[in-house]
């Protein structure tokens, strides 16, 4: 089985300081991978390097494209990479307003990716937007409202709908539940878990919330100071942490 | 006259502008940056158009300037005077007689011919500006032909108003490549952009020049199920009776009285001279007396 995404020795430094270094892993189709670690451990740097938002200083990010097989996304041409990022890839930002067009209605936000890949039939675009808003539990009668009229949880769900409408194969998520209260978080996680299973998505989820990865991720990567300190199956890492930092992380979670 | 270099700008500046114009014509719809000069008029009054006109004018040219279709509005009068004074060229109000026509917000009703140049004044050359504020990003989008966002604007129109409510500065695709802002002309004029004359666009404040060469395909963007509609007021002209021209609505009294007249004053006057009459034209006898 070929991996969907293969990361090899990715390194990013900010001047003399290390963003992340020596990161290598394979992600297989349908697999959800969690990246956890404290603030400043390099998780977001790594995610942005993989998603093409930041140019890494070294390494390879190979993606199994539909037409050409495994291709290094760092050396592919920019039009091709941008095409990839609005078809096969999706990126869910921590703050919904980074990933949404706040001045454009919810329906327009969902339709944007469809129009970006060439949809030119208003009725069909709208139909698909209604369908996707329904899947993320946003009422049809809210579809012409701007996202600024939505609650934080709704904005986040809208962002997810907007990203998944073109049927991507790989989703990057940067703290998708950050800043949401626990009950909204629970609903969002439920929704995400349903969508990921239903669509057979592969996903990379960056978070500092261990509950999120426990629920969503098959595999886990623990980062500290730009290095990967431990990897393994989620339950294995969380229930039997080996590295001192992982032990600290797991024991830091408050029990209610 | 000898106080000014011909057509106000110095020769080096005109050379620089001409190079930008040539590049614009070579790449239809592409916005060419140029070093826009300070002109003796405020930004927004046609500083870009004036510079392009100045670079195009030759001593034997005849200039026509229109503002919203009219030859006698402030903007048109002052620009026409400006070139009369600084270039000493012939000016006209007749579309057919002009070799260079500078326009703000309209294309003349009379079809333009080969050998004529139509210069547009452009306030904002970037069609994607209000959708994507970053110029670095919009330039990349033009380069990579990523124009999905333009349709998001049209989608929003239909979602809000039930039809494409954009009625001026309606985005067009030039020769199947660049999406271009046709300057704030009414969308009624968009189909006329497939023309025999050279069309040049100058944006002074934004420092951009772009062009549409003769006989270039200009397509207004739309959706398959909401096709482009070059709408106009559903009235005939009240002075010349024309039913196929773009009309201005004029309020004539305090009781809701209104009239519709051709916005192209030259075209309307010519039709009236040929004997065409509208709803509010003076009775024939009066007109004849006035003529005598």
C-alpha cells in the first residue's frame, strides 16, 4: 500500500532557532494522525510546511497525486500546488475567520471552492452548498447570512463545510476546536469524526488537547522543542507514555 | 502654446507611457504598471486617461472628450480645454469626426471605426480588489488564471437580489485569458467592447495601463443559468425616441415627473437633427420657428 503523504526529514529554522527538525512519517489513506505538544513545540510550523504555507529549509513532502503518483509538493510548480490545495487538500484554521471570507454569505463561502475549480451553474452550486451546510448542521435559511452573524461553533462548522465540498483526500487541521466551549467542542468533534469516517478522509490534526486526539486520531506524534519525541498508536502513547515529556503531558490533563 | 511641450507631458514621459501602452496591447487585459505623473487635476478626475491621451495625441489628431456620454459636463469640458491649450489640437463633439476619444463611464452609441482610439478613465483597475485586498495575491491570481473568486461576487448578487445586480464595472474576460475591469461603464456597453477601435485604459492613482486591441473577444462573466443581460431603462428617449440607447433618468419637477434621455448627447442631437422625435420634444412648428 502506498502512503498518501510521505514526509521526509522536514526542517524549518527561524534564523538560529529551530522551528522543527528531522520530522519524517508516512500517512496512509483513511488514516488520521494527531500531532500534540506544548505551545512553541513546532507543531504549527510543521503543519504549515506540509500544507505549503511555509517554505521548509530542507526535506521532502511527497503526496500521492491523482495523475502523477508520488510528487514532492515542495518542488512542484506553484499553479499545481495551488490547484492541489483547493481540490485534494483542505486546511481548517484554528480561527474560523482566517479560513472564511467574512464579507461573503455562508453559501458563497461553501461555493467558492466549487467556482474555483470551474463550476458555473448557479443552481447546482447552491444545491451543493445547501447539502453541505446540512451536513454540518447549519440551517438552510441561514445560508445567505454572512459568517459574522454566526456563533464561533457555527463559523468553525462552516469552515469545515467550505473545505470539504470539493471532496479532498487530505485535511490539515490546526487546533480545530481551540477557542470553543466544551459542549460545542463535543458536537464539532462528533461531526468531524462522522465526516472523516464517512468520506474516508486522511487528516493531520495539530492540537494541544489530548481529548481531541483520543477521539479522532489513529496515530499520534508528540513534539517538543521542534523534535518528534514519541510516535505510536494513540491509545498506546496516551496510556503508556515512554518519553518523560509525554508522561508530563498526559499527567497534566485535569480529571473532572 | 510654446509654454508647454506638446500635450503637456515631456517626451521622455510620453515614451514611457507609450511603452506601457504597447505592452498592454500585446497582452490584452493585462494591467501594466507605469510611472504615473502628477497632473494638474485631482486624482479621480481622469489623470490616468489624460496621460494616456497625451501619449497618443499627434498634432493632426481630433479629440473628443465625454463624461457619462455628455460632451458638456465639467470633467469633459475641462479636459477638452486642457488639450486645446497644451496641444493646440482640433476638438470635436462628433464621435465620427474624432480620432482620439477620451471617455468617462460610457462608450459612444455610434460604432467606432478602425483608426480611432478610445481612452477610458479608470478609478480602480483591479476587478478583484474588493474580494481580495492584497495586491500581491491578486497579481498571482491573474498570473495563474484563478478567477473563481470573481464568480463568488456574482453568486452573492444572485443570492441577495435574485439576479446579477452588478450594473456597472461589470467584469469581462478578454480573449479567454485575463479578467478585466472595463472601468465603470454601464453593463449595457459591455457588448460594444468587441470593436474595431483600439481601447486603452488609464488609471492614474493606481498607476496601471491596460488595453484591448481591435477585434478582441470580450466576454462578460455570468452563470449558465443566469446569463449576462445588458440591461437599460425600459423607455424610449424622450427627446429623440431612440429605443436602443442607454438612457439617463432626469427628475423634472417636484411631483415625481421624470424624463429619460440618451446619455450620449452627440448621438441624441444628431438623431433630433434628422427629425427623430420623442415624447417631450417640442412640437414640430415650434422647433422650426426656433430654427429660423
